[in-house]
């Protein structure tokens, strides 16, 4: 069986990661890749690592031409606002869609419109879209035609808090989140703030105190899990590394809940999910251990001096936080094992 | 006027930084530099950047020989436990001492002995030692013969919290501290955990939840400032950069205190102190802006969604967090301007 | 079919890379991994990225115990001098061996003994060992019981010069080689010279002017190819990156040879070999395009001003320059496709 | 005495470096700084490291307004082609000019026009401009009104070859130059090729085989020194570091010249020049030892196997290769010591 795949917006880092995974995927076959700027070139002209591969020889097409090509599945790897216009085109033809943008992540269009400063033009699709976090919505994803692939920070944070909130083990407030992300999260775009000389040998916070667009996405999902309104203080920082997000999350246990109970709950969660790895109590996660993989690694710590519980979760922002997760969603949508094409381990060092 | 200076333990990174600063210091003249392993060599044999300088030509001596050389001032840049035995040797001869180790930072020897797992052999000196944080103890430092130079993390955290705690603006609990430090803080020593291949393109927490030895140092100083017992959750992370610490500190304002009031208090603090820079509300600090300098840069943020106040402080761990601060202390001890030899700005990029 | 595999010296970076590749290899099954220091632990205790894998659960054994375990194939990933003593143990039992050290790379034991400053204790094996450069010795490798896996620099340089020397297109002298290698080549060992703070944001030559042990290995192989004595000036530099070697090689074309002829010869070479990629004339290779792969990428340039031909070759020093090549050799020794388990592409970024 | 200084094009990295040096310069006082895009802001709005300094408070002006302000000296830190139009404006008013662009570096305008693809509009100034390499043209610089500040690569290469060519010790051909530069050389500009994710953990050649514009500059200067036409093969590579150039230069000694003779000649050169440091024969230069300084460090090596002499020279591309050298030139033009404001050492680590 071969499932034919197209990528709209193939030349960003999420596009590149999709192509890399598809190259080694036993069932997916890349049929088209679009770019508004670079159409006419071959993929290997842009991405040298694809040289001498079948995929590298594919000619990039203008997005207007993507309707002409027969596929079973499309990944939208274009920016929000652009993505929402592509989704119905494919859905109407019966083609399944995984959208890596934020356009279909919210159930309430007002929240989307407020935070993304744009009108939502396909609100009718919002309640058909499934939020593609496989540990939570696996059954829904299997049946979905449109999956809204989660954001990178939200993936690390929601997975880090899910067992605690789902099982009512922590207080819903305060939840303080200190996140650190590699620079690839800023995308493949020429912006002064991310040139090498501005980022290397440097570290800095940005969009702290609720200024980041991932805040409402995190809050909507956590509220659904906890079945109560959750507000978080989300504070991202920019790391001078390629890939990797660590979210250090500060919470307090409910009165009658022990740290042991919390640990056991997370352990069970990890045994039931292919890509959740709970670290032993005396060991801490590192971004390099998830590089290029789908794992969400978690450490749990308890600070007795201050009665603080610290949940530290770690993902690769491009693979787990975007393209790998998109492929896992697509696997489920087509009845494949969720880890098809996604079994490799991190490159160390 | 020339003040003759010696360095015990000159070949670590704090030693190297002391030498760099002394090379450009108009009043200090380096007379000796010791190393137990490398004596007999010249400083430039170890530190190529000193080649063709007067200091680079200095022959490293064995620490046993440091008594033979006439100096006015000694910097102890050896590990804790070793430092405490050197201090009385010099003090007894009327030589002033700045100790960069932890040996004289605590007023209670029991806390030292518990956290550093060693007997304190010169407890009588503890109450003569002044904690060398110049923004707080300037007058005491001017009269001191023995200064205990603060740790790097404590410098960033105590300065970040000082105006708030001193003026009773925040609740004493919880104080959650998420710190990130450059790898130079691990010192110039061959340890597997800090070789390039283990650190580069990686990020990780370590010694979280109160496991780091700087915890009691931070708590003692904060408790003195607040005039009440303060306990903090201190959680360090290792950054793949050379120099720089950012401490992101989560606190809550007291009931009747506005964020405006807090900001103004910090602004006043910054105007009264040579090296405190408070950033405008819409701008965030970055480690590179303090590289190689004595500045402690501070950003203040308020997260309305969760009523959280976020204090972000930033220093260079080797300069402000160790050797530069040691020189500033020495300047004060000898009646010089505190910034003598310390006026350079960060190298960008 | 399952081929049982052991690794002697599993805890260096070449060991880690062997394990990573074997984890995804459809035919190889890891049966033992040794370490003289860390036996008794599980592999995942050392390598966090192996957590929750079958291989990660394997208990590391002392090398003395490796005879007890039934395997078909052993990789020797221990230092030279140690490796030579392990080889006969396995060979005598009919177990095939790929040795990643230098111990069996030379046909003349005197050259080995001079450059590696040690007696060779198993000279009788030298003429049974096949030099494992698959583009040159494929047929011999298929029949070999002992393969001497090439060094990293030699791999990049020999492949870069092979088509030119084999076809008599360049003058045998001068051949000037300016190589640059990532720091992982220095291994997983605590040495002051490779700690992060000494390597990061720094670049430096080392062992230039024929001081590097790879010099005689390069010269022996090039001499065989050219059928005349070849001497090279080999000059390595240390790059502050994880993986990757670029060798910039300066040669002159023979009188009657055009650059076009050279280019066509390399192009043919690339079409006949799975992992040789010749870049178009207007494009230059980059280390990231081969990261984690078996590719040897080559750019050819001609400098008309000075009549200089510049061959630039690029490999991943750990994968192509060590463990990946070792697996490819093993594939051939067991009648598998050479790229079994080695089909992944580089992670970008 | 105070010398009033202006900077045209202050917001690139050479501008930033000029400001940093001027901040600590005892005689120069910054009077204006221009930017076509960011005028109206303060310098510290762009460069956070200038916060709370006198210079940081200076308001950036539009370049059209720079004539209004009285200064004694102007640094042109704008791109080539733009610079040539500013020079006469200031020169006509008797203001001395140091131009950091390539516009006045060539004696032959045809070569400039061919390589920089633009008409030279002020050819009459070419023979008034002095090439600002202080080791060679010190006397001319002292009397100059217009100094053409050398390029970064040329500085490292010309200084590396000067003693050998001046004293007729090496053959004029072949001269093969393998250079490696930090990314700051690409400037403070948003270009896709230099964003962090494209540069970090990567290494690559570019503009090899005579494609780089610094080629004719190097050749003109070397030809003057050698008093014969010199052609070089100049091959640059991009390093993932901030600052630093290493040029590894391959030459052959003249028949009757020993390597000892060469070494002694360089040693003499180093003793006569403030910033030339010749390393001992058993030690090699590193970029970090010159970081932020004016030093040109040199190692000399002889490869007996191939009779090759290897000259390795090392500078900081922004300080020695641009702004520091510009200040040194200005010092000489105003009768100051050449190292005024330029005495600091490298920051290690």
C-alpha cells in the first residue's frame, strides 16, 4: 500500500522535517511540495541533504498547482492565516489534512481572532478539526479528516501536566511555566533577531508574562483536561541550540496527595504511551536525548524546603512539536501503527 | 600608588579573569600567581592570550612559596576547604584577603559544614568576614580585611530580589527561582559532564529542588534582607554558552502593592548603584549585554492572567559573579573607586 | 535471519553510534556491550537516549566476560593497542570482527609501531585484515573475517583523492590537505583540551605538518591507489561542532588533463557508489548535509588564477568515519545490502 | 584634549565595535552616529550593552544630518559604494576620514570596478588614500587625511606573508590560502544564509577558488611587498563562531633559505610591532586568544615530508580586521600612541 502525500509550504523547517521523515516512511510517498517563492527548483536545490534521493529530485510547484495532483493526504506547513484557506480545498475533495498551523487548534474562534489578529474564514471547520495530541485524542484522530497539529510549547506543557490535572493531583493555580526553546522554532526565515551573531553565546527571555500566542492554546487544552478554567503564567526563553524544548513547570500538590502518588500516576501514563518516558527520580532529562525523535521525556522533582513540585518535560520542537507529530497523526488517520516511520533514536552526540 | 597583588590558585577561570582585569588595572600590580600542578611555567604557557604581556611572563609558583612574596592583597581562587587554610596565613601578616570560595560566606558554621561536607577549621574568622555584595555591604567592605566573595547564582538572585524584600513589597513565600548558567561556571577542569560533545547543542536542568549548594547562601542573605526566614526553590539549568546567568524569579506582590510601586523601587535602586541597570518595561535582558562586565541587568514583568510578578536578573558569572566582583571589593578595601579597572563594556557580538 | 552482535568498548561515541544504528537495523541484534569501568549498569544508565528501548535494558558486562556470549559478529570500539588483543579471541572462535581502531590498518607493522609507539603483538593477522573502505575494497570485504575500519580523516581524504589518483589525473606532489573536524572525534573522555569552555567559540589547528597519526594511513592507501609513493602534508584543525569533517585538498592537474575530465571522472565514481555525492559545479558541500549519514559529499573547484585544483570532501566523522562504515562493512561480510540499517538522511537543522 | 568623532553607519557590527572602543578611549568623544533606518532612536535602544552609558544616550541621526555636527574625525562604516560618496564631504571640510569599506583600498580603479561591479565616482581620492595596515604603512598613515581600512581576510593574510615576501624568503608561487572566518564577518543583516539554524553545528566553504572580493586586495598588497606580481589561491570557509579568522597559508621556501632563517625573520618582525605575536615552535595559535583585541598571532610550521612551509595567522575579524584597526589608524592620524584605547586582552573563556 502506498499513501500519496503532498506538502503545502515545504521549504520551512517543518517542511524539511516532514520530507526527511517521509523519505524513510514505508507507506507514504511524496507527490508534491509547494513553495510560492522557489517553485521550479528541485527540492535538493534547497535542501542539500536530499541530494541523490528520489524526493530530492521532485520539482517544487507553485501552491496554485497543488490541486492538480492526486494525493490521499496533505500536510499544511504554511503560516497561520494561509493554512485555513487551503484546508477546505483538500477536504472537499476527500483528501485528509494535517494542519501544522494554529488555524484549527481552537474551539472558540474569538480566542483565535483575538490572539492571531485575523478573521477566521472557515469557522465551520473548527468543530470538525481534532487537536492532534495523540496521547489524549487518539480515538478521535483515527476518525478525523482534519487534524490541527499542536504547537511545540503546548505539546511539551500539556503532556507534562496531563496526568496531574486529569487525575486531580495538583492545584489548578498557580501553574508557573518556565520554557526554553531551541532557535529552530523561529523558522527558516531571514529575521535579524535570529541571525547567528545575535543568538550564539547568548540566552534571553521573550514574550514573557502571557505575551506568547501559545498561551491560549495551552489554557484551552488544560482546562478541558482539568474540567475547570486553568490560567497559566507561560514564560518562554530562547536557547542557542537547534532543537529542543524544556518546560520547567512549578505546581503544588493537592493537600492529600503525596509525591509518590504523583510519580506512580506519571509512571502508569508512561507505560501506556509509546513516546512518554518518565525518568528515574535521581535522573534529569536533557534535550539531546530526544533530538530528532517523538519522545516526550519527563522528570518529576519535589522541593521539600518550599513544598514545590517541579515537572520538567522535554521534546524536540520540530519532530515531536511539529512534523513528527503530524506524521504520527497521519499514521493514525490511515490505520497505520502510530510509530510507522518514526522509530529512530536521537543522534548522540 | 601601586598595590601589590597575589593570586592563590591562578589557573582556573576565575584566576584567568582576575589576571585579565589586573592587566588593565591602573593601581594593582600582579606579584605572584600559584598553582600546585603547573608551577615553574609562565602564565602565558597556560593562557595564550597573555602572550607578550608583563603578566604573561610571570613564573607560576607553588602555593607553599606564596608567603615569601610581599603583597598588599591576596585573592584566593582555590576551591572551598583549601581556601580556608590560606586566609589566616595572609591575614596574620596584615595582608587583605578576598576569598572567592564559599568558606567564609556563612555566619553559621553548621550550615557550611552540612552543605559542604567538611569541618570548618577557622570558625573564628567567620564573623570577621564581610559578604562582598557591594550594593548591600559597601561600608562594611571598605573596612574589611577579609571579604567573602559571593557565589555566582547568589549574586544574580540576591540582587534581583533585594529591592523587593528590603522594602517589603513581595510575599516571602513562594519564591521560585529558575536559573540558567553558562558552562564556564563548572570551572577549568576535565570532567566528562562538561566536555564539548556533552554540552553543545544540549540543555538540561541539574541539582534542582534544593540540591545546589548555593541554596543556603541565597537563603541566609535573603533572610537578612527581609528580616524573616526565607526559603526558596532554587532550580539551576546548564546553558551551552560560555558566560552568563539568567535567573527568572517568580514572586507575588503583597496585597496593597502595585507593580508600578515595585518598578519605581527598582528604578531608584538602579540609579543609586553603578552596576544595576533596570530595563524599560517593554524590553528584556540578554546575557550578551553583560558579557565580561560587572552589570546586573534586571527586567520586571507582571503577568495579569495569574497575578504573578516575574523578576529576571542577569549577570556574567565569571566577572560579576566572581572575579570582577572580587576586584570591586578589593577596590573598596583600598579606598579606590569601585569601578577602577572595571569600566569596559560587553563585546558584541 | 538474526545476526547476533557484540560490542567491545561500547561507551565511547563510536560505541554509542554503533548501538544507535543497530537499534534500527533489521538483521543485527545486540547481544553484549562491554565496559571496563561501568559494567553492571544498563546501557540506558549511560545513554539516556536509549531509555525504554530493548537495547537500553541490556546490562553492560566486563570485557573479560565477552567470550561467554554467543555472537556472530563483534565490533571492537576500544582504543588501539587494546583492540589487537581482542581480535584473535573472536576470530579463533569463527566470529567475524570489525575493528574500529588503527591496530590492523597497516600492512607494514614497522610503520604502525613507529607511529603508535607500541609493539604489534599479532602481526600475523595484518595480512588477513582488509582495509574497510567499501568504495575500494568491496569484494575483499565480502570475504573478510577481520576488517580494519578506516580512520575518520583518512576516509574523507582517500575518497576525495581516489578517482584522481586512480585515473592518473593529478600530480602526485604536492598534495596539501587542510582538514577540519568536529570535536566528537576526540572521543567521550574527560580531557581539559576538549571541555566546552575551551572549545566553544574557538577554532584552532593541531598536529599540523605531519604530526597526526592518520598521516601514514593516508599515505599507505594513496600510494596503493596511485601505484607510486605518495607523501602528503596533512594539517588538521578543531571545529567547535559535534560531527563533521571537511578536507580541503589542493592539487595540480597533470599537463594534458582538463578540469572537465576530472569532473566527469568523479561524476562516474559517484554514480557507481551508493554514498558518493558529487555536487554541481556551482554548489559547495556543508557538514550538516551528511550529519548522521554514510555520505561522502564532494565539491570540485578550479582556481584559474593559480592553476590550482581544489577537492573538498565532507563526511560525518562518527557515522561514515567510524561506526556507520563499520556496520556497512559488517553488512557486506554477511551478504546483506551495504546500506541495510543505514538509509536515514541528515537531520536539518 | 578631546577629539570629536562621528560614525556614519553605526548600527552594523563594525559600528558597534567602534562605539565599544570609543566608550573606553581616553581622547575620542563620540558626537554623532547615523543610520538610515533607525534614526531618532537612542544607541542603547539598538545596543542593549550601551545602556546607562553616555554614548548609549546619543540619539541616532539620519546620515543627511551628519554635516551639521562639528567633528574632527569620521569613521565610515557603511557598505562599499555608499562610503565613497561620504568621504569627500568630510575631507572638503578638513575632517579626517577612516573608511572601513573597500572603496579606497585599490590604487587601480579598474580592479575595484570589476570586482565590486560599480563605477568609482571619486577616483581622484584613490591616490590620496593610505592603506591602513599599520605594520607596513605607519608613516604614511600619520600624515594621511583619508585612510582605507583593510579588509579582514587581507589583514590576516598580508600580515602572515609580509616578513616572508618582504625578505624574499619564499617562492612567489604557489601561495595557497585556506581561510576560516567567524560569522560576524557577514554583518548585522537579516540574510537566510546566516540565521542561527543554518550556521550552528555546521561548517562550509564559500566563494572558493578566487571568487571572493578580497582576492584582488590581497594580491595588490602582496605584489607591492614582493615587488613582483603575486597571485594567490584564496579559499574562505565559514566558521560557526562569533569572531576570529585563521588563515592557514601553504608556501615553499626559496632554495637557499632555511626554516630557521624564516622563523628568525618573523621573530624580529614581532619584536618591532606592538601587535604581532609569534608563537613558539611547539605551540599553535587559537582564535580565542585574540578575541576583542588587535593582535595578529602567528605560528610557523615546517612539514619535512613534503617540504611545505605553513604560516598560520590569526586575528579578530571585527577588532583587528575592522574597527580596532580603524581606531589605531585614527590614533596615528592624531599623533596618539597607536594602542590608545586598545590595550585590553581577550576574554577567556
